[in-house]
């Protein structure tokens, strides 16, 4: 009977570790940055780890060459957001020890 209490205590300790790791990650998200380019590198988007668009850079030649800037910006932003999501998912897996915790990010 008491053996189960020991396992429960270990599980509760693990939960506290996971909660601490998630709290730390959430506080760091705004400082992480992810960039992606499109249109042959002529459009660059940078987003933070909390999915805030930090900057959009459009090279002058993209405008001169008739580049579809709207599509290029959309592509770059979506790629940067995807990179942020992948990194966050990897960090969450590390924090949780592989336990799936849906809906946190």
C-alpha cells in the first residue's frame, strides 16, 4: 500500500518540475527570435517565440522586379512561425520528458 504513495510522490515531483520548466519557457518566449526568407531571400520575416511579428524586410529589388510582395511576406511569416512552433514543441518535449501536453502552446 505504501509503495504506491512513493510512486505518487515521484509523480508529483515530476509534475512540479514540468510546471517550473513551462513557466521558465513561457518567460523566455518573447526573447527568442525566428527568421525566414522568401522570394529568393529578398523578403525576410522575423517573429518572436510568442508569435509576435518583429520585423519584415523587403529588398528594394523585390519591388523593382515586380515580385508578388504580399505572397512573399505571407510565406516568410508563415515559415518563421512554423520554425518557432517546431522549436517550442521540441523544448516542451524536453521539459515534459516526452509526455504529450496538448493545448499549452
